[in-house]
C-alpha cells in the first residue's frame, strides 16, 4: 500500500468518526424492524442507549446515522444488556444527561463491529476511542457552562451557522465538545490537528472555534 492510499484511508476513518460524534440520533434496524434511537458516548469509547427487548434478542443490528442514505453512516453493532436499576457505572445517567427521559426501561452498552460510510468499509475499532479527559470531564463542563456560554454560542454560530438560546456543554473529549441545545445535541469539532488535554487547552480550543 502506498503512502497516499494510507493517508486516504486515515482521512475517511477520521471523517467517519467525526460523523458519528455529530449524529447521535438516528435509526436501528433489527430482524426486519426499524426504530428511532439515540445514543450517548461512554468514557471507554463504547456507547449507551435505552433499547427494546427485541433489539437485544435480534441476530443483526445496524445503526443508521442519521438515516439510511447511501452517503450516511451504517454501523453493525453488538448490544450488551445491563440493569439500569443497578447501574453503578453511571451509563444510564450519562444517556439522560444527553437526551433526557428514556423511552424504554431496558439498557444496552453498544460497541461497533464494522461500518460502511460513503462506499468504504471501516473496522469497528476506528470508533472505539477512550476519553482520557473522563476523570475531570464533569468539572470541566461545569466550568465552561458557568463562565463560557457566550463563547459556546459564538462557536456554534461559527462552525454550524446555527444558534442556541441556552447551550449546555455536556461532554468533552480531546477531539471536541458535545453541546445540548433546546431540542437536540450538537457536536463542536476541535480544529484539525488540535487535541484537548486539560482545562487550559479546552478554553483555548473553544476560543479558537469562537473566532473562526
């Protein structure tokens, strides 16, 4: 394989990952059925969602994010059931932070086995990025929401040409911010080549996005 091909593969994998993080709502296909679903990222790189029992029992499941178009993301996934009533990991609460009240009482940890994106087949490991900021993510989100809402609004306008009345940062990882608006969750991607490792770099990233 030549160097240009390797770069091309790396670029499409990065684009697919960014697409996933920007589309946390879509549909899931299972045993001939199709249902709306919303997912939330977990610190270890997996995802979580409330699910129907039929989804847990299905032989094959495919997430379509945000829909089933040829140029959209199709993820072949595995579901691991866990008891939300005994959830000491905080997985279910994390989903609630992102999306509110769950539509079902059954919960699953979701891992990606493989995917198809714009004609490319991509291994599931591409999406399993652990978040090294997880240990202080909550306090960092709180600090930004307390002092940086205007910057968050400016960043949303600059990157997405959109607005938010009361944006709330609910997730931070080295590659971007997850922000809850009135009716959805949006993604602010870090600039290319920029990764966040601490509160100072998160503030620098947000300021750079706001001024872009």
